[in-house]
C-alpha cells in the first residue's frame, strides 16, 4: 500500500479573543486607515441588526435573519472585493451587503416584503439574498465562468452556512468551478447551527473546509470572529482567483449569537449559558481592543461612532417606512421582459380587484 | 437548400447563434467531443472552442445552476440536459431561480437561459429516458415552455428561444429527431414564440397537439379526411404562455376539439386547454372537448410504450365521439 495523496487544513487567526496579536500581523492590520472603516461597517451592521429585530417585534418588519456575532466575516470578505466583483449572499450576510453598497433601507424593504429591496441602487451585479440553501454556489460558479471566459479580472464571491455545506449544490458548484479554474471564492460562515441542528449533527468531518478537497479546491479555515484573519485570507483567495489560480473555500468559524430568525426561539434547543460563553469571542470587541492598542481608538470615537450609526440606521428606517407602496401591476411587470399576451387578462383582473388597502405603508401588515 | 431532420435543425440553429453572438455558450454532458448523445451539438466544439461549447461534469443541478449565473452575468447559455428524465435535480434552480430572478430583483438581473432537453417516448430507450415533463414546467410562472414538431420549427423556435431575454425550456421530442426531413434555410429567421401554428385547415373539428404526437395527430387527420371529415390541426409549439386565441378561433369555426398529448392526463396541459375552452369558448362547442393522452401510469419500458402513447386509432375514436355528440 502507498499513499497517493495527502491533505491538510490550515487555520488562520491573528488576534486572540482579547485582541492581542498572536504573532506578526499583515500590513493592513497595523493601518488604522484600513481597519477603522471595517470596524465602522461591523458596528453599523450590528446597529442595523438590532434595529431590524426591534422593528419586527413591533410589527413593522417581516421575519428577519440576524447576523449577530458574524459581522467580521461579511465585512472582512466584502472589504477585499472590488466593485466589479459579484456577491452571491445567503440571507444572513447584510454585513457583506452593506460594504458592497446595499442600503439599509433596501434590506429593510426586502425583509419587509417588497421585491424592490433587491433592486440595489449600487452593487448592480450582486445577486439578491438566496433562501434555497446552498443553491447560490452554483450561480456564483457560473458567474465566475462568465468572467473567466471574457478575460475579465473579476471574481464571484459566495456565502453560505454550515448547513449549506451538506447540500449537493455546494459540492457541485465547487466541483464545476475547480474544473473551470473559475475565479470563485466560497465563504462558509460556520456559525455552528442550522436552525436547531448543531454542527456536530450536520457533518462528521473534522472541518468543513476539508469538503473542498474532494473537489480539488483549496480549503482553509479561519477564525471568523477575527476580522484581521478573515480579511487576510479573503485577500489572498481573491488575488489567487484573479491570477487564474481557481477557486478557494474559506470556512469561517463563528457562532450564531442570535436566533436563527425572528421566527425562531433558540432557547428551545440550546443552552443560553453556552451562548453567553460565546460572547467572549465576539468580533467587535476583539477588533476594538486591537484598535485601542494601535492608539487609533478610544471612548470618544466609540461614542461618536455609536451616534453616527444610530443616525444612519434611523434615517434608513425613516426611508423604509415612507417607501411608497408597491403597485399591484408590479407582480406582472417584472415576470418577463415583455408581458406575454396570455398574462394581460390576469394583470387586468388583478388591477380591477386590487383592494384599496394596497396603498398601505410598509410595516403596516406584519402582525 | 438542404433537407435536414429535426436534430440537424437544432444543430444548425445552435451554430447560427454561436456564430452570430459571442455571448452564446453551450454547456452540458458529452456535448463537446462527442457532439451530444443525439449529435445535436456535433462539430460545434471543434468549430467554436471548448470555452463556448463546454463539456461539464456530470451534475444536472450545477449545469442549470451555473447557467443561471452565466446568464445573469451577460452570457446567453444554452444548457443541455441529456434526457428530460434527468432534469428533476435541476427543478430547484429552474423554479426558485431562473424563473424568478428578474421578478425578484425588479428587473435588475435577468436570466436569458435556454435549457434544451430531449423528451418523450417511442425510441425504445432505457428507463427514465422517455419523460414528458412539460406540464410541471408550464405550471411554473416565469418559464416559457416550447416544443417543436418539425425541423423548420425547431430551427426557428430555437433561434427565438436563444434570443429571448427570459428563460426558455426547449423540449425536443426524441421520436421526431430523425422522423422526417424537410428543407430548412439557414437564414437566421426566428419564428415567433407564444403562438400556435395551424398546420392544416379544417372545418369539422380541431385537433390540438404538440411535439411528437403531431405525427399521430396528422395521421389521424388523414384518416378522418379519407372518411370525408375535415380536421384542422394546431401545433401549440409554445406551451407556456399559451396562445389561446388561435385555438378559440379555430374551435369557434369547428365547434369540436380533441386535445392530444403524450404526457399523463391528470393536470396535463390538455386539462388547461379544455378548461380555457370551457371558460372562453363554451358556446361555440357542439360537443364535449375530448382528451387523448398518455395514461396516469408510470411511463412503461419499451415493450409497452406504444400501448401507452396515444395512437391514431385513439385519436380517430375521440374525434368520432365529438362528431357523434350532436
């Protein structure tokens, strides 16, 4: 017997949970001009997240999926992307979306039941939130193929969760992208829970990163609560993708500090004490401590940032709540480029019977 | 002008579009060096390169899934699913993504995708190679479903499908692939989608069908003509959206209608057409609408498949029933 192949999975972490460097840091990690915008984006994500939950609890928003505790992943990865790249998010990646230029009011419109929330004013090439689990890996692989075929230096970046790694779409997408050497980065936000199913019941593998190996894709694991580590590995993976080096899978290990969505009650299936423990690893404190040590941060800046984020979020909520209602015709008008004649009568019927209450404002119908 | 069969017409249309528009790419299993298991893509990889005629790994979910990503990023992918019995893993992507990407983003992203797949029975194929999934596809808002029934319509409709800005399911009846030849000019002229084609005029009844069943339907019209009965024959061609006015206009003249399809009966497209006739054309009818369809059974293996497929005799019998009704 002989060994024909041997594999390993690297884990990257630069800052310990208290924000202490564990060794030499990448250059950007000593540059406040690079780090502060990312800290700001994480803070804004958390502010938005808290407000969205409050809106849902008061009947002004539909079901919402919180990203609490996972902010470093979306921000660290999206900050390594270029505007011309394309993002293929799951439904829990508003951290990445905010960095990409998706507006908070757009996200609120989406969660508030309005398709216009996915008609991003910026990030015009980014896919909308993907709810069918893991399917977006295939879309991202196809997009990456298109970029490669046209000789463009663009990359497709896809997010999914630990549960998504059990889907065939995840493996199929990775496999296609690997065969094609397509410029694809797949980020697996392993938050330990797929609704109520823990990581241990999701997969018998030692890591989720190693699932890439079966597709001939480089798989790496990173501390997903360490912004520096996430940003570093994402930069490397995207540089490799643009240079023709093919896809990368990053497993970002984190913890879902909130419920699955506002429709979930995680206390039914997990011990609140464990969740409390996990708060000592959360990503904002870690980066803030690092910034303080760099001399780039302090209580005054923190207070100013809190005020700024609150104002930004409040303005977005105001914009969301004052969004004119969608028209009845919109159901039909975007189904095809041109409405087929066979649908015209149905459109007329919908308009004829459209209730007067169609004019109600967002947030008015989420009891 | 050459006489070609239906599968050669598919090849001709694909080659025309690959040459005309560099955004067009083909992807699927065995479509490259092998030219497809039915030779629909023969010679295309050699002519247009492996970057545009892509032999994919064996995974239907990802063939359609990646094609959606390609389409949204500006390509015009034409995906081949080797047999429609293998389309089912990709239904998630068709229903949840291809069909609704434009709507979900309020027109920001679109999915100009064609999925070609051979369908239907009658070629003594193995298990799972003789499916007729058109009704489940037609039930999906946002998809167009097209099935040609001649080389000329295959050429013209496939050009239209590839040029269409939205997803089109292009179902190719395998039994028709080499059934007959006709002259097809490679003139780049697309046929209109969303319309039915009246293949022969008639005054006594209307036979409505699509795909390979038009072979039997036309033969039934011949048999009826021999008895002095004049049957109009309509090829639905685009099954969704349905060109109901053409069918209604015909039935308004004939007063009688027989719908023929190979797919199973329950919730088939025959039911949709019959219901639409009841809603919009009841007062033109001189007899109850009849359906001649595949049975609500599993598509049998080859020994019994011709007992499953609607026969000329069954169509003629249904036609007589409408004529005897009043």
